[in-house]
C-alpha cells in the first residue's frame, strides 16, 4: 500500500529537524521563554575614596596690644586717669577720684586721691592754675616707666635730663620736663639711691617750693 511510505517520510523529516536544531552558545540571544542571564561588567574606574572632613581650625582670639588689658593708672603727661592738670574744683570733684577738697590755704587747697592710702596720693588745687600737682603712689608709673621704689640710677636712665635742685642723685630732689607736655615737669625725690617721691606738676605751680 502507498500510505506507509508517506508516514515513514513524515517521521524521518521530524527526526531530522529535531537533530539539526543548533545549541545555544554563550553570547547568542536566549530562546524565547528562557530565563535571562545577567552578567555584571567588571569595574574599571578607581573607587571613589570616602570624603574625609578635616576639623576646622578656628583662629585664635585676638589679644589686646601689649598683652592683657591693664587697669593700672599712668601719671602723665596731662594728669592721672580722668583727673587732669588745670581742672577747676568742680571739674576735679566730678571725676570722683578725689576725697573732698579742703579750703584754700593761701594759694592752694589740698586734696587726696580717693584710691590712695592715708598720707599718699596728695593733690593740690591752685587758685589760679586749677589742679596744679598730682602725686603718684604705689605702683603708679609714668608712661616711660618711672615709679616710686625704683633705683635712682634706673630713673636717670629713663630721664637723663633730670636736674637736681637739692642734694644729689642718690639723696636729693630735682625735676625733669614731662615728655608730651611742655608746661609740666616730673618732680622726683630720692633717698639712699631709691625714688621715694614722684609728682606731675605745672612747672610754674605755686603750692610749694
């Protein structure tokens, strides 16, 4: 019968088609319906290094010129603190730096610095000149660095123009022009080679010799 060869021919064709199906190779498109294969590409760039935050350095606090602020009073060239040569009784009292000013004794009225110990820090108010003399006490210095208690030799190094009026440099009394005020002088007294008195005063003061 002719039906048998036809069936055999069809069967042979099916087998040949199954045997000749190409196998899937790496890199080819996967057959439809098969799971997708994911391949991660190797990293070629340099890994970013973690950002490091360096501590911010704050600038040091500004210091006051010449170190810590000093509250020490300086004598000269025009006065002591807010107390100035030439001030009237009313002006000098208003500074708050003086104990009550006494009545005039002849040409001048004595007073005393409120911050000074007893018998120190004497001030004289002249009838004609106003505040005419101001005594230093304790650690009060001139702008150039002269003070009570320093050696007379050290004083002379600061004020080589000091002129003795009585005695000598080691034991005496004299004066020197006040730098910055041509109307004033520093009256400086010494004893046993040490400065014992320091006064800012008008050169023409009329309260004592």
